[in-house]
């Protein structure tokens, strides 16, 4: 079958063309699949966020303690770490139950939604969304610290390197990068191996008295060290609480496995529980080992943020010989790799969570849209933008990001604990009292940590989360109200039969600006509506132009009335609204349809050379009860392209019947 448009080919837009060049060939829906992970691969792929926190967690404790408690800080480091390990045990025990009860991805959000309802679950949603954004920022910032600790000449470019890392991960995920897989497990196992080697060699050297120590008071660039009796003068309750709050960043990422239970092989819950338990043991042992080595070596954080304490520990343990230097650089490379890899965790978790929340109508629906490579492109771009803004606001400082980081994480921990407490009270399975006690304890302790952060770190950035958190929850709930209001208007009940009878009267208004093929097509369409009355309307802003139009219309109209409406204030949108409103008052039982011809050009020309008046007019007219607006499009751009092609063919003499071809492709006028 052939027709006037049979030879017309839809060419990709400029944006589509660039997507192909930058992101690659578009993927089809059938290619959407999730890799099921074996337990060893899952451990490596899903735990970098948690295990990598040992690279900066103990350092954050010392950042708070040294200026206030002096050398006594190294004594206080160990008991604070011990308390953190206790919380880790409770939180891990709580999440062991989460992954068994809820095998769908979503973690604490799903737990809260199933047990408290979708509105209360937005507390968990807000906590996790904030956590994912800050995770990208802090993991990339900490990864850069590992790099500049080994190569100090890169120090002045730390922020640039960090932002570049965020953009690289954004680009890679827009291309369809998948977190799950052996490739992502390599950095985790490499870091575990190198840090285990550091701890073992450090213990052996300390046992034989060969482990060097630093003198924090005489290190150029180190954080200030309090002089005097630190335990009496500096170690106040507030200082201890601030140090403990900072150390809480060591426990971030524990929830990552619960957010991706669906990636495990069957039985998903049992496998996820095993991997979670192993991850918690590894995290606990490495955290204790790093804290003990910091205590023994007196490794000290620096005001500039680099070199890191872990870098100093590595230097002290491995020494400066050839083998020591090789091992040191391997440690720093492993640290950077796992820290950057931990940032990529959020580029998978944030879009998935945003999709869940949007499905529940608490986030904008565009976040559910899969893009060119079957990923949630809008959510990935949003995450990258927010992370970059956060890095610019904090200067890429890990110290500045930590208060923002842990508050979101522990809020999610608390919601998971309370949700599982409610779950056990409802279902009362075997041993439910003991399980409930674990979850309730984890929830309460996590809440305490959040309060400590909010109070002790308020002036150091926690105020931002204190303000943003409730504002975000409020915004999510307001979005849901808007979606529910829309749904209540559009929804038909299951048993309601729609009324499809014709309107008693139908008046059509065709807005006319000039007489051209676009208006002709609109008039042809208007006649097909079989209205009780069809009226052409011209809004007069130029008397001479209006007079010429009236003369031409008299020869052209074919018995269609042309009504002239003065538009003295030159506001077409207001004039159209008033006209339709007046027609509705004059004919209350009639339905009014306003037809607005719109000429379509190439995307660039459409935006730069022409206005969008028809869209604005249609928007306000549609608000009038009993009235509707339809935009009748006429594609100028494609017709220009076809006319040019036909003209070229005539000039080259390629087509003997080119005149007929041109005639066939030229619209009637």
C-alpha cells in the first residue's frame, strides 16, 4: 500500500542521535534481566559500602577526640569502637531477620511499608534517599583521599577528582552498568586481603617490638592535639558523644544486602542471611584491627584530610623498603578501588528505591521511566546532580560529610528495627519474643545514635539533615496527596458504566491566525466533528492584518462564520479563556471544543524561532468545566525537507515525473 507519506522516514531526533553516540545502541525490554548471584560473588559485589567504611571510620573518631582529649584519645578509641561493634552485632542480627521475612528488594522501606503503611514508610524512604546521595559523595571523597595519600601532588585537585569520579559512575550507569557480578567483587576481596595483611603484619611486628609509632604533637599538618590531662580536661560527655557519632559512619552499608535480596540465588532469604553474617564478621574484625593499630601506632588524622590514618598505618606496618612500598601502594590502590566501588552501590540502590516509592505515588512518575539502556536514567541523573551539589557545598571534605552520612543510615536502621518489631508482634512465629527484643533494641539504639548526631553534630552540618529530613518526608506525602487527588478524578469504579452518549449540543471554536495549509487542515478536522455550530475566531491585535484576513476569508470560508475578538491587552491566553467562558455561560448545556492549529518545525527552530502560545491557551481552556482544547498539528519541518529533496531531484533531472511527485507531496491549500 502506498500513499502520500509512504516514502517518509522518521529520522531520529538530535537527542536520540547523541544518545546512540554517547550511550550506545538502545536496548529492548526483553534484554532487561537481573543476574542471580552466588554467595561469594554477592559478598564481594554487595558489601563494598560497608567494608570500605573501615578506611575512614576510626579516623573520624580521632578527628573529634585529639583536639579535646590529646594523647588520651588513643585510649578512648578502643572502648568507643567496642560500643560500635555491639551496635553492629544488633543491627546485623536485626537485618538477618529482615532478609528472611522480606525477599523483595527495598530493605527498610519495604519493612516499614508492610508494617506501618505507606505514609509512615516515607520516613524510611527519606532516610534511604538521603543516605544514597551522601554515600556517593562520601565514598568518592574518601576514595580520592586514598589516592592523594599515596600521591600527595594530587592533593590540590581533590575536589575535581572526586566530582570526576561521580560523573564517571553516572555515565557508566547510564550506559547500563550492572553492579552485580564478579567484576565488582574483585575490589572488595582485594581490600579485605590487603587490610587483613596489614592487621596480621602489624600484630606480629607489635608483638616483637618492631612497630614504629608517630608523635602527633610534632606532625606538620596534623589536627591540633590537646595538651594536658586529656581524660580530665578534654574527655567531656559531649566530646565522647561527638566522637561516637563520627564513628557511627563505620557501620554504614550494613543495610545494602537487605536492599538487594532479589539478586540472590534461591533460597534468597537464607543465602542473603549467610552473606550478611559473613559481611558483619569481616566488617567487625577489620574495624577492630584498624582501631587497635591506630592505638598502637598513634596514627593521626591531618587537617587537610590527607594522608589518611589508614595510609599512615600502612606506612608504619610495611615500612619504606622496596617490598614495603609495593605493599603500601597496593593497600592504597585497594582502598581507592573499594571506596569508589562503594559509591557505585548507590547508583544501583537509589534508582531502584526511587522506582518503588514512585510506584506508591510518593515520588514523581518520571523516576520510574527506563531510559535508552533500560536503566532508570532520570533517577541516575538526579542522584549525580545532588551528589555533585553536596560535594561543592562541603568542598569534598569527608569530615563535613560524615554528620550527613550516618544520620540517614541510622534512621533507616531504626525504621527496620521498629518495623520488624511490629512484624513479630503481628505474626508471632517461633521464638518471636527473642527476635522482637533484638529488633527493638536495634531500633532504640539506632534512634539514640540519630539523636546524638542531631545534638552533638548540629553545628557541624547535622542541622542540614534535621531540616531536610522532615521537609523531604512532608514533600513525599504532599506528592502522594496530589497523585491521589488526580486518581480520584480519573478513576472509574469497577461496576460503573461510562456514559458515552453524545453531548446535547456541541460548539466548536477554531482559532484562526492566517489562511495557510495548517489552518486548512484544522478547518477540515473541525468539519469532521459535526458540531452544532462551527465558528472561526481571530483575536485582533493588528487592525490592518485583521481587515486583510476578513477579505480573504470572505472568498475562502465556505459558509463558516469568522468572529473578530478584540485583544487590547495582547494577552491571547486570557482572551481565549474569556471567550470560551462566555460561550459556556451563553450555552450552559453545550460542550465547547477549542481547536488550536499549531505548526511544527524542527526541534531547534521550534524552540528558538517560534512561541508555544497554543500550549498555553489549551492549558487554561481545559480548566473550564464542559470545555476542552485540542491542538491540531501541522508538520512544517518534514514538508520543508521533502520539498528540498523534490527540488534537488528536479534540478538533477533524476526523476522524469518529478513534477507529479512534487505535486503529490505538496499539501493542498
